[in-house]
C-alpha cells in the first residue's frame, strides 16, 4: 500500500486513490467516536492505532493535524455579525484570539510539501468568559457526505482488493468533486495565503431570536502565489512554520471572516456540497495575527479546538460531523495530555 504521507505530486495516483490518502488518517477516528462501531468490535485504542502513522503516534501530540505552530492576535468585529448572531464577539470591538496553523497529517515526520490539506484552529474569547472555537481547512468542501461514508472510505483505502476504491467511488459520486480539487487546486508556500473554511453548518441566532444556518470562511489578505509541488519539495521539511515565523516580522497578517447564509433547500447536513455562490455573504470582521510562537511552549498547545465549543448565539445544526469531530478531538486531547512528559516545552531561543 502506498504510504499516505507521500506527496501526491510525486506519486502517480488516480483521483479516488488520492482522496483516500488525504483523508484516511482521520476517518477511523470519526467513525468510532460517533458510534458507528459496536464497542465489542473496536475500542478507542484500536481506533488510534488505525490512523497512526507506521511508526506509531508522536506521544504528547495531537493524533491528527499533528504538525502545527501557534499564533496570537485579535479578532476585530465590525458589528455586522450581530444582525445574524447574538454572540458577544460579533459586537463592534477587538477580541483576543489564540490559534494554530497546522497540517492534516498524523505523521509528525511528514515533510510539509507532502501534505495536501492545511488547517487553522481558532479560539476567539469575549468578556465574561464565553469562547468560540473552530477548526477549519483550506479545502472548500469535504470528500464525503456522511460520517458513515468516512468509515467506508477508510475501509476501502486500506483494502487489498484492487477494486475496493472503485467500488466505493461508484457508490459515492461526491468523491470525484474532491478528487478534482485535490489534483488541480494550486499549492502555495505559506499558511498566510490560504483560505480556511468551516465546511460544517451551524445555526446562528440573533437577539431577536431569528435563526439562520451558516458556514464561514476566513479569506486571506495576502495574495496567493501558486508554487509547483516539485518546487515545494525542494524546501525544508518544516518550511511552512519557518515561512510564517519570518513573514510575521514584516507586520500583522489578516483574514476577512465571511459568514455565508443558507437558503431553504441548501444541503446544510452535507459538507461535501458547496452552497451556490450567490448566497448572502456577510463580512463580520478581520482576524489579525500579530505573533507566531512555537507550539511546544506556545498558548495553543493545550487548547482542544473542539468545534462544538460555542458561545451564546451559535449552535450546531443538522450536520452530523461536529459531534463526531468533538468526540475524536476529546479522545486525542486526553491521550496527549496524559503523555505531556514526552513533549517537553522549549524556550523561544531554542527554536529556529
């Protein structure tokens, strides 16, 4: 079986195989924690083993999106979000944030150029103790439509049957859409040039009790510059962390937070389907990243970016994925905190 940590640019892959490599590392975790396995057939420990890299997990670290770097800054709300949600961080003002740029891999030794999907975890805090946590990726949609399908995908990707992926893809035509993105979307050389998307749907409730189902995206102010994968492969294994640490020295980095509002009939429970481009989109403020810190000693290290940690005015929808993600993240958090001695903090002076 081809290692899931090799670069798509250097392996001759069909779209369906590429999809399996991108998502296989975390699919099993979703499946168990959402309850689609019988307890007597699979334990949480077996699930961890299923998505760990060949050499085993990096003790003390997250079990997926294992490579990452912390940032701090502010969310500057312009007030427009209050028309949709009574969440306190949408009122005009500045709110502290703690975030984490990361890569969608379970292999801490994976070179940055080999990982197709990049992510951002974000916590926005408001006076009074309320926080909003979200975990986003740069893909504009998810590979499959249900958590059950994720389980089927991971089984097919690990099968010795050469027709397993073909059979699975025939039953899940949405895979072709993600496969096209994974093969054709440009790669960039910086976390700062990526958009980050919630993909999952949530319910916003305003002070007047009006409700809307929404998704959100963080759109970068930095102009994306396409870099051929073969060129990225020549860079250092951790070039993304090095680049963002260097870039921040030139000044704060910015993203616009845009909320997209669903209309009746939009697929709110299916993150593999995009909503029409003409849906209402509300610019609610700006994420301003002011400082970058290594994860080992940084403020993001001990944050669980559970997407169901939500303030008043934001709730889950009929999308089944956030609950599954929450359980998986909790299991990962429990494991890595128990293993903290294996991941000693380092001083900023000790990092490149």
